[in-house]
């Protein structure tokens, strides 16, 4: 059993560290087909373990505390709100401005064409700010879920706070602040921790740009995010205004009966039979849900 868990975790790590969308997708599909084969075996092993515990208990030297618990998929969709208590501003809370800027100035292909220096300066500031903040309790509490569940985090955030907290399976729908990519070849993505300036070129002598999905651009990780959401046994949505599409539409891909927890001090949606709302900050709301799930 422990060999399977180690193997499973290694597959998840490989999937996360794959740098391109294509590689991530292939790793995800392989991991799923392997899971299909392994799950019956895992369940059989759990069952054996369960029977062993019963017979031990009958002999009076082991108390049964666990029930059979096949690995369940928890999918977590996060937005800017989960990073607010780390000190990174959201933008809906600032009247639709992102750090004082109209998003179309700094987060659109037109903005980049009109004033690339302003755009680079904007992301340079966001990148240096990122080096000064740390994950908060909500990021950290989500990591604890990995002890018991298959956890996939689909984030709209461009910060790396989930990774720094220790989450192993994070998909960035809208790109990453700490990466840049070639304008000539969008598959050419580089790690980038310092400022990016005009004249920083890729190996094809083309200007590098922030690895951010701007408004009006395709969202390459969306298909993978949909596949993962469709397999959710439990869905958590944290700190998002549900205004940015296609990310906001992911909720529609969860199976009808899937329990959904929505955590946001100003929730943008209403409760339903399977959707419960915690109108509070991420640090307190996530702790409550995680405690409930870990029992
Ligand atoms: N940290 C980041 O990476 C960051 C920061 C700002 C904007 N963005 C980008 O802007 C887009 C914004 O969409 P969005 O829906 O993610 O954010 P948003 O700014 O549209 O909405 C933020 C949401 O967070 C909630 N919120 C505020 N404080 C909270 C707290 N302490 N705990 C929980 N929730 C809290 C608000 O009520 C709101 O619903 C994203 O695509 C993202 O790429 C990213």
C-alpha cells in the first residue's frame, strides 16, 4: 500500500513539474489510466486491512477507528481572495482596478502593444512583491488534505503561494508571475525571478513577455481543468468573484451530486442543495472545511 502511495505521489509531482500544457495533459491522462488499474487493488488492500483490524479488535487489542475510505478526488478552485491575507490585493475589491491600473492597460494584448514598458513595469512590481509575501493559513491548510485525498488545485492566481505552502498538484489557469515566455514560440517558457525589460530576448532573438494569460487570450490549461473538475468528488471554491471566464464556468463541469463548498466573504453565488456557502475569509473558512473533511 505504501509503495502505491509513494508511486502515486511521484506521478502527481511529475505532472506538476511538467512545464508545458501538453506534457501536463499527457501526464494527467497516464496517471488516470494507471489509477483506473490501481484503484481496485488499493480497495482490495484497504479491505484486507479493514478485515485485519476487525479480527484484531475481536481479539481485543486494536480499536477500529477508520471506515473504508477509497481515495477521493478533491478539486479546489482558488482566486485572488485566497492570497489576500498574505498581502496581495485582489482587484474586484479595488473597484475593478488591479493595483491602480485598468486591467486592459496591463493585462491585454492591446495593452502590451500600446505600452510594453508599462506592462513590464507592472509585472516586475508584482514579481518583486511576491518575493516579500508568504503563504497564509488557508494555503497551508489545503496541503493537509493531501494526507487523505487526491487533491488538485486549479488556481486563477499567478502567484506561487500554493506551491510554496507545499501543495503538489497545482494548475495555473492564468499563468505564472515567476515565468516568462517567448513571443515567437509560446511553448518556450522560462523560469524568471527578477525584472524583465525590453531587450530581454529568447534564443530566437524574440522579446520575452510575462507568462500570463491576458484578457482575450486562450486559456491553454482549460481542457485539463475541465477534465479534473469532472472527476471531482468534492469541490471547494475559495476567494473568487466568479467574474472571469472561462474559469468561472468550471463549476458547471462538476457532477450534479458533487458537494461544493464556496468560501468568500462576499459570495457571488447562492447556496443550493449541494452547494454550501461560508461567507468568511479564506483563513477561517478553509480551516472549517478541512477539519470537517479530515474528520
Ligand atoms: N494573487 C494573484 O495572483 C492575483 C491577484 C489579483 C488579481 N489576480 C488575477 O485577477 C483575476 C481576478 O479574478 P478572481 O476572481 O481571482 O479575483 P477577484 O479580484 O475578481 O475577486 C476576489 C474575490 O476574493 C474575495 N476575497 C477578498 N478577500 C478575501 C479573503 N480574505 N478570503 C477569501 N476571499 C476573499 C472577494 O470577495 C472577491 O470575491 C484572476 O484571473 C487573477 O489572475 C491574481
